[in-house]
């Protein structure tokens, strides 16, 4: 009886270790309570594509991008993880990103009078601006360290991660000089009359172009009887360069099928708790179906643009393991948020352990 119990315990430990390494290798960017063994190296290559045709405004309103706006991006990332000492791991990752935002050029028309009912009659030609943008380059670089503080039924691992921008141009106000020629005085007259093309660009960028330092506590467990794993994390993100500070959290559940296949679902949340500085002026409109060629000035809502974002996302996928290699396919979307696109994303990754 004792021998049978010992065999079962050894088998459970083997499954636990295999699952732990699989989960650890596949969670490079998000952190993992399963730290790589000393001397173990994992190299991970990721390709991720994102697209969106809707957005969450700063007040949380969910709507289509105005004037047929479309966002897309493709990111190629490389991550190196190394178990340097017992229960201690270091990771380094970088990515090259290409993105585009396309929308119809907007020609604004202003009031030239009122009708019998007092409604504005539009016809005055105001500025024309085009916010299309295509950029590519080195995005953010991440350096992370983890230490497995406690081993037991629940693993506890603190993590510290530093994000450094890759030298790209950061987001800024939509309008160069922050005056699109649509700002009005108290009596409704325009502060500055403009016609023709106004320099403008969408505020999408390869990142926020500022440094983050994220401190997290990671928790993980494995249930041998059902071959199920769970992990969770909570932390605080110190954002420098005038961005608002954030609290973050995530949860991930997975199921081991046989010896090679893992299915998982995950969700994460980011919430800004302090207000960051204003980086410029942008615009919104809730009249998203208004034709771009004759866009009434009264449909514009100008607002102060900040780097502060809130969102909740969900994702899921599978991991297939064969020898030292793992193939990971996942996808998901942003479910809710503020000041962020309603992004749908698909990711394919491969890892090699040696």
C-alpha cells in the first residue's frame, strides 16, 4: 500500500513539474509563479496581430470609430528567460511593432445662420484634417525578475518588471499646436478662423513612451487529481513621465489533456488610480455615422488627452508540447474600458527549452 502511495505521489509530482514548466514557458510576458529551474533557459518567439473598429471613450462610452476608422497592428516579440539560481529567474523581452490607423479625411462645416426653428444652418467651410497614421519600429523592452518565495499547495512568487520604451515617438494630441481651429469663445465665435488642411495625426503610437515599474505578487496551484492549474496575480504599476498610476490583476485557469496538450482561459484588469498629466487635445464624436466630407462643428467634442487607460480583457488558447518545443495559440479581446480601443487580438508563439 505504501509503495502504491509513493508511486502515485511521484507521478503527481512529475505531472506537476511538467505542467509547471509548460505554464511557466507560456507566460513569459505576464509573469508566472512557476520559476524556471537553475540553469534552465527558455527562448520564446511571439507573433501577435490586433485589430479594432470600435473604441471606449474616456467616459466609458463604447462606439464605432468615427468616419470609418480602422486600427490594426502586428508585433513580433522575442523573450529570453533564464533560471539563474535556485528559485530565482530573470527575463528579457523586446518586440518590433507595425501599426496603422486609417479613417476618412474630415472636412468641417460651421454655422452660417439659423432656420425658423432656431437650428443651425451649416455651410461655412472650416478646417480639413486627416488623422491617418502608419508607423513601425522597436516598441517597449521589458526586464523582469522573479523569486519563488514559498513552495507548498500554493506557490507564492513576487515579481518586479521594468518597462523601457524603445526610442519611438510617443502619443500626443491629435492636432499640432493643440488648436484645430474649432475652439470657440463663450459667445460661440471661433477663437481662430482656419480653412484648408490642418496638421493632425491620430494619437496611436508604439507605446506610451514612458518608463513603468511593476511590482506584483503571483500565486499558483496545481490539482493532480483533475490535472488542473490555476494562477493569479495582483500588483501596482508605478508609471513615470506624468502617466497615472495603475493597479493590475489577472487570473488564468488551465487543463492538462494527456501529456502534451493544455487548454487555458485567462482574464486581466488594469485600472488607473491617479490622474496623469494632459499630453494634448483630441476629439470625439458620438455621431459616428456623420459623413466625413461635411462634418458639423457642433458634432465635435474636444477633450484633454491623457495616457490613462482602464480595461478588462479575456483570452483563451491551447499549448501543444513536443520534446523541448511548445506551440501556443491564443486569442481574446478587450471587453470593457476607458480611453482605449475595443481590440481583438490573436497570438501565435513557439518556445524552445534547453
